[in-house]
C-alpha cells in the first residue's frame, strides 16, 4: 500500500495543507484534521469525511477494486447547495470531477448541522434505490427533508449532465427507499463520522454495510484510518 501512495503526487501549500492528487481530484488535510482522526474522542469535520472518502476510493481503485471505480463520491456540501438553490454552473463545477453520470452508485455524506450529526445516503442509479444510513438508527420522520433534497439533487445532476452532453438518465418516480440499519449502532456522542466512513468503505468494496455492529469494533476502525494517514503524511508532527 505504501508504494501505491508514494506514487501519488503530493503537495504542501504555504498554509500547511497536505494534498494528494488522485486523477482529477484533490485529497487534502490540514494538520488539525489529521489530529482529529487520530484522537479517539474527536468528532470528525467535513474535511475529514470528504477527504477520507476520496482517499479510501483512490486506494481501492488503485488496487484494482472494481466496485470502487463504479462509485461517485459526492461532497457533503453538495446537498446544501441543492437546498439553497445554487445555480447549475456552481453545482456542475463542484461535481463534474466525479464523473457521476458514468457511475452506478453515488455516495453522499450528509451533515445535519442542527444536531452536529453525520448520516449517509447511497444512491443506486441503475436499481433506482436510495439507501439511508444513520448510526443512531434510521427513523423515517428524520429523513423527510433530507430525502426531498436528495431526489432534487438526483434530478438536478441528471439535468445538468444531459445539457453538458452526457447520458445520465436516472430520474423517474419508481425509486424505492430502504434503511441500511434500523438498529442504533452508535453508543457515544462523537463516532457518527466514523460510522459513515465505515459504511462508505464497505460500499466501495461492494458490500451493503460493514461487518461490525458495535462500538468496540468502530473504535478499531479509527486507528486503521490513522495508520493510513501515517503512511500518507509520515512527516506531519502533532
């Protein structure tokens, strides 16, 4: 794995932001973000979630994992853009690098600001399925607004890609919605982001959900991410 990572172009800008260039996307962390990932009790921020998701996909794709290459990792800021009615050019500018119109699975991390809580939507474009994950257990009433905006996102992304000359026929009314887990898995107040990354990792590998089902297992997932970052950023001192 270290040889694969060493082959990726790296940059450190004047503000201490560490970047890895993967194809046409940039994975970046500040030293503070790396510290959050290494701290067992820290809540993960947007950069941690978005960048770890891209890094996991990059590594799995480079190791010939065919499932990872069929996924588009959307950004946690994409849904808020849709909710506030961002113009098509802004939406396109922030999503076209994923080449989502060619992907059968769209992975969408969602940050619920009011609760400081991470949840996840897996959009299966061919099956017309929307899979929802909440580490506190999926409750239908809590997803009403998110689901409305998710389907609007699907509509907007399809329309924009089509206007740009790409085939992206994912609209329609025959979608089904399913929870990934109805059972509460999270027992603490800060590991929601870890649970989201664990489900993202499972999805990239072609699985429905991670095999672990309790806090002790998720506590073991954070050190795995930390060790991965030790390889990526061996010279980051904390």
